[in-house]
């Protein structure tokens, strides 16, 4: 089972149910409850409780063994739809449909909220659902912390007592120092005799995560710096260009008008623009569009609108596949196309794509409709930009039917062309 539409969403395994017992004592063991809960980043007690509530049965989760039980006989065909419903109700973001969400309690500890790490949207939860009480009982992020600290402290004391037996003169057995108690609660440095295998593994994992976080922070700062620099260079180039010229979507060069002298060639785009395109590709490949869009909207704020949209357009769309790619990559463009200027640039970028690809030119109206359906280009902008084209040109003729639909009532000319049918 793969949840979510983006490539960066995690793969969620199918629920594995094992029916145990007979008669009135029959029960269902959700053997991979802990594994599934770890992937969707929810406490397994929440999922176990939700299963019981939705199936109208009692449920029990053992926090020590990870044993999840639901009374009665329930096969995979019953449990799997309940898992999907749980993900939809308590994991999936209500706006971007991503799984990178986090649960938290309000200051009073009586209300549960869910916020998306990717788009920042706060999704309302059904506070009357019985699983809410389970979430309040075992608050997110703290379910295992107290138990882990207590276990580590016990292991530290046990290790010290063992060391005292081997060397009685090291420290009185009944007088452990406060410093030793504090040190026993966390992983010891490599080479300490009283460091257990679990503590050593925990320490190495913490060090690895710290290095990874530091590296990611450094890369983000470098990307932001390059974006600001690229934006400054681009603004200087645009300021030097003739005021009455129109920019081509891809090259940023001036498009000559009939009767005008050929404009002087502009300098080639700076290398930093290519870097931003590569960084955006890497961000999407690593984290998916929903999360990468958050970083991109911030970086694009320091760039000229033309450059930002052209870069995202090059990354998101690949020729004739653009129609299928508009919806999944919409978040990269929503903020940039909020105003008419950005929508006009998107219209021009699509025209440029059609001029370089016969397959796109043949169905240009379909491509404009894809942008229109996702609110990236409004019908007024499409009609206005189309009116400025040479009406005898290939692009004007290819998109004429869709533009006419934008002007007239849909029923009047809806049937002849599939691209006019609203999804």
C-alpha cells in the first residue's frame, strides 16, 4: 500500500492480522502494528485504539511487548480499510494530502491539533472521537521518553555496582554521586567500561543525526545565499533590457516584434540559476513536492519572478507529459501565480514549450486547461494573452477552441473538444 500522491511519500505495508483463540476468547493480533505506526509516525496505541473503535470491539496495546489485540475475528480485508481511514483522519494533511504531519496538544492538554510540516496547514480533527482520549493519555513525542530514561538509569546503576565489585576501592557502594547518576542516564563516551551496547548504539545514532542535521542546515544556508545572489544578478540584467521588449520564457531573451530591429543579445544566465534548478530537483527527489515546495517558495522570494517560474517550469514539466504533471507539482507554482504577472509568465512558458514540441502544439488547449483547472492561470489572463497573439499563428489556432470556451458559456461549445470538459 502506497499512501500519498508524491514520490516522496513513504510506502506503508499492508496490515497483518493473526486470529488467535476460539469461541468467546477469539481475538485478532495485529502483528505489524508497531511497524506500520513507526512509518506513519503515530503511536501504535492510537492505531490499536482506532481499530477497536471503528470495528466496535475492545482493543488493548501492550507498551512493553508491542502486542496489539482487538477482540473478535477480523481478517485483513476488514482491518486494511480501517487503516486507510485512520491515515485519512489522523495522519494526512487536509490541504496538501501529505503524510508529514505532527500531532500536538494545546496548553491545557485537552485538545489535539495536527499541523503539516510541508505546507504548514493546520488540519481540524474530530475531538469527539475516542482515539483523542488515547492521544491525550499518551502525548505525541513523549510516549517512550520517560521509560527510556528510567531504563538507562537502571542500567547505569547496575553497571556501577558491577564495577565496584571488581574494584571495591573505587567508590562506596551505597554512596553514588549525583554526577554519576546524571552520567548514567545518557550514553557514555567511547572507551568507558560501564557503557552498555545499547548506550553505545544510542550515542552513535545521536551523533550521526546531529551531523546530518548540521550538514542539512549548512546546505540550506548556502542555497539561500546563492538564490539571493542569483536574484541580484538577474535584476541587473533585466534593468538593462529595453523596456518595451517581451521576455521569452526559457532564455530570458527579448522576443523581436514585427518591424522592430533585432535586440542585442543578453548575457547568458548565471551559473547560479542552473544551481537552483539542480537543487530543486534534488529537493523533490529527496523529500517529495509537498516538502520541497516549502523551501522553494522561500528561495524563489529572493529571485525575479520570471527566473523563479522558468526554473520551476523546467524542473516540473517534461514536454508532452506536462498535462499529467501540473496537478502533482501545483504547489511549486501556487504562490508565484497568485497575481496576474505570474499567470502571464506561465502562459508564455507554455507557449514556448509548444513551439519546441509538436506534440504539445497539437493539443495546446489541453495544456492551458490543465493550468486553468489548478487555478494557475485564470480565464481572463488566457483570453487576454491569446488576444495579443497573431491569430493566424499555429499557437493561436491550436488554443482557439479552449479560449472560445473561456469566453462563452460552457454548454454552448462543450461537446466538440474534450479539453473543454471541466474535470
